[in-house]
C-alpha cells in the first residue's frame, strides 16, 4: 500500500506540475498576444529560420557524406499508414509537442531570467542536448534534430511561454508528418 500511495502522489504531483506549467504558459501567451499582434508573423519567421538552419545542416552533412536522417522516420512512416491518420496527428502534433515542450523547455529552462545569462546558456545547451538525445538512435542523427532543438529553445527563451513553443513545435511536426505521409 505504501508504494502505491507514493507512486500515485508522485504521478499526481507531476500532473499538477504540468497543469501549472500549461496554465502559467497560457497566461503568458495570452498576455503576449494581446500586447503584440504579430505572433503569427514571428511564428512564421522562426519556422523559416528552422527551414534555413535544417537546410544548411543537411547540405553540409551531404557534402561530407554523412547520413543524418533519422532511422525512426521509417517507423513513423509505417505508423502513418497503419494507425488512423487523426490519431497519428493527435499523437505527433498535439501530445508530443505538449509533453516535449513541458519536459525539455519548461522543466529544464523554466522561467530563468535573461539577466542570468550564464545560467540561461547552460540550461539552453542542456535542453538542446537532452531533446536531441531522446530522439536519436545513432550519434549522426543528433545533427538532424539540432535545428529544431535550437529553434524551439530560442523561441521558448524569447517568448517565455511554453504554449508559444508548443504551437511552434506542433507546426514543425505537422509539416514533418505531411512530408512523411507523402514520401
């Protein structure tokens, strides 16, 4: 009984932590959008930065003959053709961004102030490395996930809203899912 109780308390505190993070993130996001009406423009700019950075990384990898494309793409592609499409989109474009942004941005970087530059840089580097590490099977794949990790981390630090980074992450995953679907 004691183990079950401790486990249920740990799970409920994790759920409460995520709920609090999302609630605070939503407040910050709504405040930002109400003050500055150009959120969609900024989202597009960061998306374009991602595409440019990813293109540069893929270009240099191909110049050096390094295959950085994830082996997991085959699994995701198979999943897209096996599991009904709406469920796949919910998993990859809703659940994954919510879980990953809460874990890799909010939990690691949190609300660290920009004035504490050294700590912020260290936490951002940790966030990028951990985000990359959770996605890769081989070390070469690290470079493939480097662009989204850097862009999402930068966007989170700039906006200080986990909701804003979830929206960008979801946008990146939507495009990636469509690309795998029609591959």
